[in-house]
C-alpha cells in the first residue's frame, strides 16, 4: 500500500441531504481534500450502518443513490478521490469480526448511541407505567448469570438466554428497541477506519466518541498482536459551521426543520419562506445576531455581501420578506450547476453504481496489505 496519509470520511444514507449537511459536513470534508493533495482522500457510503434505521429496501437504495449523487454534485471527484460503497468491500466486515473478538462488552456499553436508546426507552416506560427503574440492575444480573452458566451448566445458560429474551423484547426491558447492529455499531465503524490505516477522520462533535472507541479497539488489538493498526486522530474543526433550521433549532430531519439541498426551486423557496422571524415592522432595525435568515445567509455569501446584509438589517432598510427573497436568490444561484449535475446522475443511477464499484476496487487494493498483516498476526 502506498503509505500516503489517509483521510477517511464516512457518510450514512439515512435521509435526503439538506443545507445543514452541506455546511456542516460536505463542504468542509471536500475542502480538506483540496487542502491535502498529498493524502489519500477516501469517502464511503456507510450503507450497512444505515440498516440499523432504514428498513425499507426501496428507500434504502434511493437514499444511497441520492447521497452519492449529492457528494459528486458538490465537488467530489471519483477520478481523484476514492469513493466507494461500504458493502462492496468485504474486508471491512472480516476485520469487524476480528476486532469484535478482542473488544470488551463494557466498551460497547459506554457507546453514546446505545446508552441514548436505553435511556430513551427507560424514560418512556417510567413515564407511562410510573414504575421504579430497575432494568439496569436486571441487565447486569442477567449478564452475571449468563457468565456463570457458561462454566458448564448448559441448561442454566439456556434458561438465562430465554429470560433475557423475554425481558428484552420490543415491549419491555432496558434494551427494548436495541438491535445488535446498533449495539456493535462502533466496532464496524472502527473497522471502516482501521482497515485503511486512516490517520485522520474528520467528524463532528457528536461523533468524537466513535474515534476514541476506534483508538481503544486498535490499541487493545495491538497489545495482543503487535503494532499492526494505526490509531486514528479526530480531525475536527471547531470553526465548522452549524446552521439553524427554519424553527431555530439545529437543522435536522428529526425536527422537520430542514431546507433541502437538491429539492426543486419551489421546495427551496417554500422552505426559506418558512424560516421563523420576529414581528419587527418593515422599517424597524433588526438584530442580525438573532436572525435565522442572516445566520444562514452568511454561510453562503462572501464577506462584502454579508456585511451589506448586516448593515441593512441593523438600519431597518430591508424587510424580512425581502431578506428571504435575497437568501433564496443567493442559494438558488449557487446550487444551479450542482443541481443540474445531481439531476443528471439521478436520471442514470447505473452510472452512480459504476462509479462506486470502481471506487470499491481501489479501496480493496488499499485494504489488502492491512488484512494480510491482520490475518498473519492472529495466526490465520
């Protein structure tokens, strides 16, 4: 493998991309590749990660194509950067299993996504039933009994397993609603990263723990089998923007407050005119610091245009309606060419598949030395 440094970015297809995704993830990741021409810039669709959430196969395929088309339309060049689909690289899943065999359950218990799901279910159950929360104790007790059963009493082990299944159904138990994909998600993410000896992984603040877990997993493996895996570093940028949604909260599909990236012009206009504003009369001064319209505008406008808009708001020389119209014109103009590329790709999805398959061939070549070393290290 060429020992150039690897910068790896994973993209999970769980929803149609919006402006928040572009500002917070797509634009900075592509800019990082432009600033680091000496590195292997690798991007992948984390499609099997998405299976923990997306259960409709037709929607699943659509989301994968939408996301691939979005990144290419925004500037990802498959001729210069490695762009592949996770599920096309079987070495990822082989490494994931090997890593799982040396990863402690306790480490997985601390994963934020798993803990959040358990806490969410616990709160709902406690609120509905008015019961005392004892599930954490029960879960720990079940683990202890399962371990004891493993000492030789097969019937006891079977009883424990049945007891755990009964309490951990979708209708009860601290782990209700938790599938093993969600629980072991950090191991698969570690395999995504460690397979390519990635040195840098740009992630947002909400994903930093996954990089820490990947480092822990790699360090444990290296202690057992030698200095095999590179410990990755989180390449987070504290200045990376986070734009508000139309209601002022973080722009998120969960809040239904997004502005589509590649929807129709009509959808874009409707979303922008849905941005929440205060009741300032037309000629009154307006505070740019609290204006959602301005916070979004400044992420797309150059310095001069931003300052002009700021002055007009402060001096009361622009209405909210006019400000939204200018925001629409700005974003619509910037997206005109990328939107055309996106629509062209979505009209020929076989082309998207071919690009991803070609990227997977390159990714597998880059992965081969790591897997050969890992197999040799474990005695394969």
